[in-house]
C-alpha cells in the first residue's frame, strides 16, 4: 500500500516570489512520482514526473521537483510565481510493478498567488 | 500524450436518477481508469476499466452503484446509479497510453451536482 502526504493544504505567496510545495510518500516498493496541477474549474494537467535517472526533474511552466529517496520526498518548486499559477497542486505516486498504472494522490495544496 | 474527451462536462441531476459519463480517447489504450474528486477533496480511484473483461473496483466502490463499460480500446462509460447529493463530485477518466513512459493523463472531468 502507498500513501502520499502533502504537508501544506494552502500556500499563499506573492507574485514573483519563490514557492515550494512539499510532498512525502510512503511505499513498500519503488515508485514513480508525479505532480499534477488543477486550475480553477478545470481537469488535471501533468506538470512533471520522475521515472528514473536524474533526481532533479524539470516540468512545464518553470516548475521543477527533486526526488529524495532517503527522505521519501518529491518537493515541487518554482523560483518566481505568476498570478496564473494560482491553482491546486497534487502529488501522486504509482508503483513500478504490474499494478503501476494506479495513482495514489496526496490531499492537494492550494496555491494562491497575490499581486 | 493523449487527448481525452468526456461527456457531459457538467450536469445537474435529480436525486434517485442515474447518469452515464462517456470517455473517448484519441488512441488505443489498454487500461482506462475512473477517479472521483469530491468537493474540496483529492482524487480517489473508483475502478480500472479493462477491455474485454469486467472492471476492477477499489475498496468502497461497487459495480451496482458505478457500472462501467469498456466496449473497445478507445472508449469507456461510467454510470452513477441512484444518485444522492453525496455523489456530487467531479468524475475523471484517465489513461496510460502505450509508450507514454508510465505517465497517466486525465480528461477534463465531468462535474455532477445532485439536487
């Protein structure tokens, strides 16, 4: 079984400031890691993913995340946010085995970018 | 990636009725998934829809309440039966396209309100 914890339910941040969204996971097997974004009244869009290789992953819209196996974390960062980054962000994991198609989601972090 | 279309995008339903949500993908995929997102909550997997076999339901979800069809490799339906206000949610279809590098993509969701 897997679980995902997003440590902050809400993160207010001023425009052009940096933001970090924290994600920790628990799993008895190796996992793939994902960040999705949900803009207001929209579906989910993939921001970035870690499958293997370099632990620093770059995604769309200037976001990046770092996989830390020893700390079982996959924190998301952006050095300078825009108003348009206001959205809900979900961290998710899937295992690498045959059941690896299923995603387990964290509770989400709502980012509110203030002018 | 994959282009996933869901219908209806939004609906208001009467208590006790049933509604069928359609999911169409622009390429053939082996597995399709249905998730539910209750208001203000994260996503929960309802079931995995396999072509040519019965859907596999997660704990807490049953076929009588959420019957699923998967007639071919590009299409699936989810029916929400005998709806109550507690079924008011976003229902999302997702797929893992072949060769997508273990990445799962989501449709825009179907936003149901039960009154």
